[in-house]
C-alpha cells in the first residue's frame, strides 16, 4: 500500500529544528517537529 514512500530528514542549524519530508508519489508532505 505504501511502497514508494521516501522520508528525508534534515536539521535546520539556525532554528535547531528537525524537518522531515514525506515523499509520496504525487503527494508531497512537509512535516515539521
């Protein structure tokens, strides 16, 4: 069902926050913690 999901996570050094981008085909979601 969720075969092609890629998750990219990076840390913003200025705001010291971790951002994760859920890369789903035809549907990109930006998730910030």
